[in-house]
C-alpha cells in the first residue's frame, strides 16, 4: 500500500515526526500483511493545527458545498469497493463476499444516508424574535475500532463533514488498511486541506493525545467500555464533548407465541455474524424454561452450516477472529462456560478441525446458562451464544435488563402488540422486533455502559452540532 508508512495531514501524505512502524497481522495466516507507520502526540499536534486552520472556512461552507463533497467521495468510494473489501478481508479476516457486501457496503450506505439527511436538515429555526441555529461543534477527534472498520469511520467522518466540523481520525492499529484506502478516496475526491486528517497509531499514544488535546472540542470513540472510560477521563480536563459507542451483551427474548424454530435459527445466525465480533450481536437467547431442550436441539442444528475457513475460500461463512489476543480471550471464556456448568450444545474450545493456523474459533453454543454465569455477563466478542431460561414474560424482561450494557435488544413474538409492549420496557438504544431489516436511517447507540450519543443519519449529524440561541434576532424574514 503506497501510503502505509505515512500520515495524511493538511491535504498531504507526510512522514511521521518520529519513524516507528507496526506490522498488520492477517488473522487468517498469523503473518504480517502490511506494515504501517505509528504516529505520535507530535503528529496529532500537527493534524489538530491543520484542522484548526481549516475550520475557519469549512465551518461556514454552504449546505451545497458539503453535499457536493460527500457526493464526490461517494463516486470514488463506489469505484474502489473491491480495494476496500480486500483491505478489510486482509486486516480483520472477513470472508470476501461479506467484506464487500456488508463491511464495505456499510460505509457507502452511511455516506449515502448522510447526503439524504443533510439535504433536509433544519439548521435554523425562528421562534418569535429569536433564532435557534445549529453550528459545527469544532475540531473533532475520531477514534474507530477494528470489527466494523468502514461502518464506524463513515458513521463519524460523514456527519462531521456534513456538520461543518474538521477532524483528526485514528483508526484501529489492528485494522488500519481500510482507513488508508478511505483516506486515498477522500484525497482523490478533493477534501479541502486540513478538513480531514489521518494519524495512525495506538491507543496509549495517539488515542490518548486526541482525547486530551486542548484544541479538540469533541471526541467520538467506538470501542470497549474499558477504553471508553479512559477516553472520558482524559477528555474531562478540557470539558470536551464525549460521544461513545461501547460494549454490549444484547438479549434476544423469544416469547412463547413466536415461531420458535425460525426465531432460534435467526438468533444463532445473528450471534455468529461477523464471527461474533459485533457489539450489538444477540448473544443472550432467552427461551421459556420448558422449551430449553427444544431450543438447544434447534440451535445445534442451526450451527452446523456455519463453515469456518479462510476468507478467500469458497463456502466460508465465518473467518477468523481478529487477533491472538482476541482468540485467547474467547477460548478462556468458552472454558469458563464449561467450568461453571453450562451445557455445551455446539462447538467448544480449540480451533476447528483442519485449521491449525489462524485465529479460528469453533462456533459455540451453550444451553442451561444461568444469568449469573460469566458467559452470560461478559462481552465475549466471538461466535459464542448463551441460551438462558425464563419463567414468564416479567422474568424475561428482568433478565434482559440485568446487565451493565444497553446497546441493543431483540424480541420475537407472533403478537406484534405484545412485542411492542416488551420492546418499550427494554433498556437499550436499539430494539429489533421479529428480525426487522437493519437500516442506516436508524439512530444507533446505547444506554448505561454502552455509551452515550447516537450515530447514523440525522441523529449522527445532530451530535456534531452545537445549539446557539440568538435573542433579539428580529421578526421572521
């Protein structure tokens, strides 16, 4: 990759202030697939200074100018979809069809939705002789994860551009290649110098420099709850806005009147997607106590078609998990599930047969899981499903809400009115009824320790804006 050893600052590819590198490991081979430059706090300073200079002009750009830039970015992005999919597959192990049709597609879809949101967004509102106006929050720091790299980059860069903010992006150092491709796309599309800046690096150096920087007015972070608390503490000294999308342990309540077989099968598929590396995955399946054995049998059958293999192999549905650290964590939690007495329904410890190299995890299902078990409480971030029994609807809701997280929840029922009633009582930012199709127009974000703020569409745009009241503005023109 031509620019792997450089940063993108003030509209130019530049060498890092201090030459340091890190290998990007392909999780399917456990071997390096690229080497990138590691930035430093000095590079962040340069990027923030460039963004500060650019803010003076980009913050007062017109709606039409911002739409024009986003549409130019989309034109280049569509042309480079295959490059983006290839980068994502190499860096985080997604099977190639999934890397293109879900991972790379999501970035494009979010940018398209941002154009639609920007066209109709109300920035100014007249109330008597007062003007309520919404203005860009300022220079923003964007810190993105490895599990849905382009989804999260587009969820932050798109609304920041649409709001009139300027920015410094730090992608995950584990999966930085898609961020480099994205930066090439923005450069070709003609983003004005300083409006968008990229500094690759790790969390303790570059991430912390962004979070604490005195000239950054807002930091938007997606990652673990543990890392999110560090970002919030560092940001507190400068009282900057902190926007976070963090962990999850999402419940999937299957009510007695649901199409049980279909609901269990969809629940298994939802948990295993992206090799289980989605913060909103339905990892806790709640079933009526009398139907636990039936649920385990259906789930075991549903797990069988999930072929684990190399991302470029025909028929692969699940690639590896992203890293040796993640692999070890998942293996330890699977063993903990066995040690604490859960019933192993499918999968289990160790790599799948025939895959001695690569961070491959056996798609695993546990039954007879109790709400107090570790696997029912900790975010595993791998293809591991816990099936939990409940006694009645009230018990199901109580178990669902008994978590420090609140990112997503799922309800299955043959009675829509009943499903709606249960959905309203679940403490989560997103609730999905009966497998409804996901849409980039829906606000995304969590309650409790799953974060604060919302992403996607007009809701994401709103979070990058300040509200100003101008009193005595005069009568409506």
